[in-house]
């Protein structure tokens, strides 16, 4: 019973209370929810308009790809819904673990990665016989870890040694491990990380110095 109470405490409010209205259960940043809706609708239009030739070549209907995309959207929205219901402190607790796990995975990918689409950025999961792009996990772990560190070091975030180095070193590690196999992803992760650091009140001169060194 104690374990059940502990697990339920991660959710705020209690998901077993289904009597509340939908608005209260989807509360949050309206801008973010608006962006999600816009991108969702845009993806449906893009898929529907871009799969015509593929559907004709494979003797399939364009609607089949549209319905497939819609199914993925529903699954994604469900994941987003339950993810936003989880207490954010849980993400803070697992951020360091995910970050530490992602480093050996990226090293393994560099040495033994499976080559797909002219890039060895994948690893093959032996049990389920599926490929997995380790950079996807690494960037999620990095952003979670950066958010955790920026929150904990706000009092010293302007200090180069105590505030800036502890948040920029993880970015450098992840980007350098991803760049040899997937430079574009490394650049996107680096740019997104710079935006997070800027929002986290890191000194602009420190960010400009980092960009200058990277270039």
C-alpha cells in the first residue's frame, strides 16, 4: 500500500479523480498548448499533400497515410497529456541518471553504430530487433539536466566557474559525441541549449564566447 501511495504522489492532481472538467486537467502554458495544436494540424496537411506520389507508386490511398499520421498524433497527445500531469520534481530526479546513461550509449553508437541512410547514428536492440537513435535520448536527457542545473544554480548563474561551466560542459560533451555521426543534430542541440541557457539568465558574454569557440 505504501508503494501505491508513493507512485500516486507523482501525479498532481490525482489522476483517479476523473470528475473534474477537461480545462482543469489540461491547464498549463496556453502558448505551448497552442503551438502543439498548430503543429499537429500542420503535420496532417503536410502528410496529406506530400504522400500523393508515394501512395500512387505503392497503389495505396493517400488517406491511409493520413489516418496513420492521425493515429501517431493521438498517441503523441496522450503521452503529452500524461507527461504534463507528472510532478515536475520526478523529471528533476531522473535527469542526472538519463544524462549519465546517454553518454556510454553515444560512445557505443560511435564505435558500433548501425549504418542507415548513410549515417552510423543508430544502434540495434537485439531482443526486439529494432533500431534506436541514441541522439534522441541524449538530447532529451541533456535538456532535462540543463533545466535542473539552471534551476538549482540561479544564485550563482552569473559566475563563470560556479554557474556557467557546470551547465556548458554537459552541452559540449553531448554535442561532441553526436557530431561525428550526425553534425546537423549536434548543431540543433547546441543552438537549443544556448536558447535554454539564455532563458536561464546565463551571461550573454559567456554565451557569445562559447559560440565563438565553437565556430
